[in-house]
């Protein structure tokens, strides 16, 4: 009799639990459908507003004539300038809104992941993914530094070099995918520092395919030494940039999804200018690598296409890094001078 009561109580409890779960799941499905409809409505409205802003920029030709037809003191010029700033502000507002809405992936993510929704819908999920991305960069920087030290000083074997170069290819490929996901979620990564990782992926891939030979051995030690120095600088940048970003986020001056980068940006000016000599030394080391490879390419025993391709890639990295860093420094110095003049 006791066993029958126990079985009856268990069955009753199971039925009640199943009913409660079914009702909860039903409410969840309804809310999910409502959420999907709201997302579609918001996305459609934003697309229409963006189209209106685009038409306003292209069709209103008076924006192109204001500097020539209106005097600096005219009310019309001030009004049009105000409209321009409002249009720019609206674009930023729409960008922030779209960070919480599903959208189509770019070409790169479509090729890698397919048409998968990578939008994270909560601030907590976005920040957690960004934080995990930063930790991944830090851990991989340390691993690559010790890997380059091991290959340079302890293991002079082709197979260990291949493992190290393959790790570089995988690391930069992973960075490009993760950065694309962060950009889909509202992170304002842009400019050369996005392209930098694609170029670095290509360079690492060419290094991976470079066959063993005299030319490879002539450049091997220089490349590994450069990799050690690059990892060291990236390690410094991570700690100082992350501290700077933390302070700026606390003050409300930076977005929660802003990231540390391998270069120099305007927000790093406060307390981080000491990094500039380290950065410029690394940039000119890339130029030195390029010159060395171009010289190896003219060697009578050089038959590998990788030599010229690596020389060209290092030159592209040098030009992109130096020009972008100089541009940021010039803009910041000019802005500081303007601020001093206004205060005077």
C-alpha cells in the first residue's frame, strides 16, 4: 500500500511539473514571437530612416554650396551646420540601436560562419564576449612569445617552426572572426587596425608555406626575434590600454565594447604616450624585415616566391602602421593646440 501511495504521489508530482513547464514554455514561445516581431519592426523603421538620411545628404545640394554662398555670420549657415551635425548624430543613434537587433552578416562572416545570427541581445552578453576576446588575446600573446623564444634559442627544427607559424595563422584568423562578431554587436573597430589582422594572417600563411632552404635560414632568426619583440609590445599595450579604457568607461567617455588594439589611438593619449617609442621601433623593424627580404630576393640562390611576397607584405604593414599612428598623433596635437588657443 505504501509503495502504491509513493508511485501515485510521484506521478502526480510529475504531471504538475510537466503542466507548469508546458505553461512556462508556452509563455516563452509567445514572448519570443513578440520579440521577433518587434525586432523586425525596429529594423524596418531604422532602414527607412537611414534611407531618408541618405537621400537628404545626396539630394540637398545646398550643403555643398554653403561655404561659397553664405557668410560665416549668416543664420542660414548656422542652421545648415546644425542640420549637418544632427544628421551625423542620428546616424550614431541608429548604429547603437542596430547593435541590439539581428542583422545580416558581412561578406567575411558569411563565408566563415554562413548566415548565422551572431547578435548578442544583452549588455551583459556583449561585455562578457568582449572580455573573453581580450583574455584570448592576452593568453595567446604570452603563448606566442614563449613559442618564439623556444624556436629561436632551444629548438632549431623545421617542424617546430611550422607549428609556430601555424599557431600564428590560427591566432590571426580567429581574431578576424571574433572582431567581425564584435563589430556586428556595436563595437566601433574601424580603419587600419581591422585590416592589420587580415594582412598579418596572410603574412603568417606565407611564412607557413616557405620551404626549408638557405633563404629561409637567413631570415629565420630575424623573424623570430621580431615575433618576440612584437609579443612583448602587445603585452605592454594590453595592460596599459585596458587600464586606460577602464578609466574612460568609468567616466562615461568610452563605449563598453571598445577594445585594445595593436596600434595607437587618440584615447590612449592620456598616460600612454610612452608607448610610442616602442611602437615606432616595432614599425621600423617591419621596414627592416622588408628591406632584408628584398635583398634576399636578389640573391642568386633565391627561387622561392615567398621571399618577395613577404617583403611586400612587411612593407604594407610598415606603411599602414606608421601612417595611421602619425595621423592619430597629428590629430591629437592639433586638437590640443586648438584647445589651448580657445582657452587663451
